[in-house]
């Protein structure tokens, strides 16, 4: 018997709200008894003293969880009505119907206590403003939240235990179906489906790239199967055009390697930028998968091949810094991605020079000062690539005959693979046409509405069959003929010297790099410029090592010479200091002359005149402005230190540096202050508009600003901050002067 003594006239004057919720759509569909009991609470409200017109039923949250992640518009509406003191009592079948988490539950209790709102369930009526009732309601909310945790833990434990044995039936990728026994996984009964999946793996072994496999499928106009029935059950297969995503999913799915997996993803809760709690799925690395059972069922490939495929796919992506690899590009640099610096171990970068785009290699990992520095090495690549190619051809010549035979067989296999898929396609089309014919002949002739539709379907299937048979005949006519004895003999003579094949016009740079990577794993490059040679260490696949010495151009000085680093420093110091000051700076850095002596003012002068370095000329008037550090200049000008560094590099701001590694000194002048404004004049354009107007690149514009040919201002505030240039085309100005 429910105690109604807490219900006062102030409560019955306000409406009674009945909140109805089921956690999932399946519960709404099948647990109808629980839904009916919740709707019956409207009659309970009438028994407690509310009229039928005062009862408001909120059922818009049916099928939503009360854990707090889903947005429940009904609960939000209920909470707002309670906060406005428009509710006399809130009725729910139990606490778990209102909320499954204490955050929402205690927020509702707090609002009910402040607005004198009652809460009722099957056990009684409670007033959250009373301590005992609030304590009891809080306990019920805690038990409801704990109940949800226990239910989830129980279900998750059973699922994980079954998955650990490899018996949990989940969705299988196309090409597999579940068997009758627990955990039994079988190949799809459709031979065409299995053949298409096998073709993907066979072509990847040949091409080594998911994209090239996809392009091959597109060029051969082959389709991929799409499984429409969930949970790996045999069902209708829809054939669709091959996509890169589908090819990549097949190559990266461990189920195709005969492995059973569970827990590859993790559901995380997070707060977005609007403060809303949401869920997201995060893919986990293989070592964090909950279940990984190798050799669980027959696969299209074995586990070792699967791991090798993943390594190849990872190497096709853009490599991280200091790592070799990367997908083979179309450039002519033969050693792209596999050559490293023998001095610092970094991966060498490729560059091209001249009209013929001659390849070269450089390493930017020696001395870097504020984004600038010198290379470990910088050398042309023609002689080096030729030496590596010769070593490769010498290594591959003993097996050239066998390789040529395998190449011929591979070409035949490629054609046979596509031909086999088209034969299966014709067989499938013939079955579809015969099935459509049977369906048409089984219909009653009087039922013209159905007969016309089945007749149209039969005609479409016959049309598809005719097109497939035509394509099959065309491909069979194009099938390469088997080589006779004379042709095989000529191929053997050609393969005894594979060099003509390597240098043939039809062999692309990409083909040469692919061939080179099949045997060569890494080339370590040590440049010994003084000795006039480059020492190469070739590391072959399998662990074999080959060393080569390649002659490279070298500089032969007539006698002892001062190192280039000292000359470069002298050029920068000569513009700022006299010879005696420069000598002191060089001596403090423990630099020596070409003969190993300390620098003097006379030696600095002689070296400067020999190198045609101008002498320091003090200005007639002392330069105006305060000399400060970069950090102080950023505070004075209202900029970031990174911006100061960037404008120093671009030449927008002039700076002084005693020696590399020393702090930059910025001279704050009125001219510099005038170039940093809050709003630029109308004739000063942004960088993009300036490049379009002048028809030059961004670097060219910056160089002209640095040389003083263009005037520039820096706009600091607002969304349009950045560099503004007064775009004056010098050519057009010159033409105007002559006209």
C-alpha cells in the first residue's frame, strides 16, 4: 500500500509526469509487457489524486539507453519542467527507468528538492527534500548504476570467454562462412567468390602495392564480391566494381590468413568541444588485441605471408624521419628510399638538377643552426647508380635464365587469372539467366502483371550473359600463344645477358627500382671527398654485404687551405667588424689558419683579400635604434619569437649575429616600427594576390622584398594578419618609362 500522506494540494495542482523508457529498440519490440506496465503508471497517477487531463506521458526516449551517453530529449524535457516548478510528481516504474548513472539521477533529485516535486515508483512516493527519502533514493540510484555494471560485466565476460576459444560467431569477411561446429570457419561455397579473393593476394605478390592491384582489377574490368548477409551466413552475393578500400581491407584483414581475432577496437568515451559526452572506436595495435588465435581455420594465405604483406604495405607509405623505405616513385633516382648516410645514419634525400633532371643525393643532418646549416654530403648520383646497377646485374645474371622463364610464366599466369575470373562470371550469368527463365515459366499465363516483370528480368539476364560471353571470347582470342622451342632458345640467349633488358626503353625507372628492391635492402653511402671516392656498402636481402669504391670529383688545392666553415664565417663577420676583432673571434673559437697557427689581423686581411671579401666600412653616422635580443624584440613589436625567426629568414627583418650559434641581435628603428601596422594601405596586397598579380612564386616575392625591390608591411591583429606587399611589376614600370 502506497503512503499518499506526502501528496499535498500544492502537488496535485501541478501536472503529473510519467516517464517511460526502454534501453534498446529490441526491448521495445519484444519486451512489451514492461512497456505496458510503464504506460499503466498514468492510471496510478489518477489513483493518487491527479485528474486524467493532468497526466503527461513522456515516451520519446523509448529505445535509448539511460547510461548518460545518449542524448535523451525526453529526460531533458522532464528536467527542464521540474526546474520551472511545473511538475507535481514524477512517476517511473523504477529508478533505472529514469537514469542509469548517478550524475543525471542526483541532478534530478536536487531540482525536485528545490521545486517541491515528488518522485513515485512501485514502492512508494518520496520527497527529495526530506533527508530519509533522499537517502533512500540515492541508495536506489547507486544500486541501479551498479546493476548496469554487473549486467555488462556478466555479458562481456561470457563473450570474452567464448571468443578466447575462437567460438564466438561474429561477422566474417566475404569469402568465409560459419560451419556447423563451434568455431568452424569454411570457405564460401561459391567458387567465383573464393577465386576473386585469391586473385587479390596473387596479384599483390606480383605488384607489391594495394593500389596497383586495384588498378589491375580496373584494367581487367573484374568485379569483387560483396556479402550482404551478416554473421558470415551463406546468402546473396552482390558483385560490385573493385575499389581501393575494398582491396586494402582484404589485404589487411587477418581472418584471410586463418587467424581468429577479437578486440581489435576499443570503445572510448570523450568530451567534445561542446562539452557533450560521446563515444568513438579506436583501432588497437596487434599486440593489444584481446584474442589472436593463429591457424584457427584454413586461410587464403598463411600467417607468415600475412605479416610480410603488412610490412610491405607499411613500407609503401611515406617513411618517417631517419627511416628508409617508402613507395617506389616514378623519378629516375635509382636508389630512392634505400640509400642512407654513413656519417649520421639519416635517409638521403633525392634532388634533380639541370635540364636533364640529373638525380643527386644529399643529407641535411650535419650542423643546423636556427634552421640553416650545411649538408653531411651532396653528390651527383649518376656514377653511384651505375656502380650499384652493375653490382646488381652481376648478382642476378646467374639466375637470369630462370628469372626469364618465370617472367614468361608470370605473364601467362596473369592472363589466365583474369580469364578464369571471366569464365566464372559467364557461368554465374548463365545460372542467373536459367533461374530467371524458370521463374518466368512457373508463373500462370493469366497473371500478366507478374509475367511481364519476370519476362523483363529474364531478358536482362540474357543480355548480361551475352555480354559476358562476348568478353570471354575476346579475351580467349587475345590469349598469348605458348612459346615453341625456337622462341624459348632465343629467350635463353637473351637472358644470359640481362643488361639489354635493364637498359631497354620499354623498361621504366619504376621497373628498375622494383627489380633492385627485390634483392637489395639498403645502400650505406660514405663520401670521402678529399680522397676522391665514395665508399658504398650494399646490404642484400638475406644478410650478404658487398662493398664498392666509386670515384667522385674532388677538389685538389695547390697547398694548405683554410676550411670552408671558417671562410663562410669570415664573410659574415667582415660585414660587421674590422680585421682585429674578427681575429679575436676566430681565436676564441679555437680556429686555425691553413698552416695551423692562430689568426692575427694581418692574416685575416690577407685571407679576406685573397677571397675577395670586402673590408668592414664603419658607417658615417652611428646607426639609430636600440639593439635587443629576439625575445625582447618580440615584446616590443608585439609578435611571437617564432615570427621574428621566420621574418629573419625571409629578410623582412634585418638582424645581426656575431657568429653561428650566437644570439641574434635586432635593431629596433622607427622604420621597422612603421613596417608593422594594424591595417595596411589599400595598395598593399596579401601574398597570394601578389603572386597572382606579378606571376611569380612566393619565394621570388620574398627575395624581391629582401633586396628592397618591393615594399612590405606586416599586419598583426585580426584574422587577416600576415604580410602585405605593394605589388609593383617592374617590367610594366619599365615599359611605361620607355613609352
